[in-house]
C-alpha cells in the first residue's frame, strides 16, 4: 500500500544570518527497508503517511526548488534520524532508512523550518 504525501510548494527567499547546524545527510545511517509510502513534494498540499516498522519512505521532490529534508526538532534533527535524507534537488528522490520502532515522526525543510508547507508526519505502526 503506497500513500502519497504532498508537501506544499512555494518559492521563498532564504535569509537570516548566523550559523546553524546543517541537516544530517543520508537516511540516518540504517539500511533501507521495503518502501511503504511515498512523500511527494508538490504544490497541492500536505498529508500524512503511515508505514509499518521495518519499512522506508520514498521522498520525491516534484517542486521547482531544492528542499533539505530533516527530522524534527529543528535544528537538532534527532527525533527520527531515518528522515534525515538531506538535500533533494528538483526531480530527485531518496529513500529513508527503515523505521525501527512504532511512533509518529515529524519532518521539515531545514532551510525553511518555520514554513508549515514543508512539514509533515510519518506514522510508524
């Protein structure tokens, strides 16, 4: 069963000075499991997806801008390291590491952490 998660899309300027940690790259260091859901970043809205323990999530960037996908909370990105897939260029996709425990995990665009259009949840059951 594949669910689609659509994250809203908008061009927005970066900004803000100072240094902050960068989003960890890769899917949290663990191996991938079978893909149980797909997150698609587009301009059509944001939904949640559900996967089983041991499954992964495919994240597809169908937006016209780059997104830097990271687990909550910002800027530590420690809640669900499997979601720390890092930078996705337009048209690119990455698969998370397999989720190892039942829980709800939030994620966001590290480069635009306050914009709810780039936030969503993965429920692991």
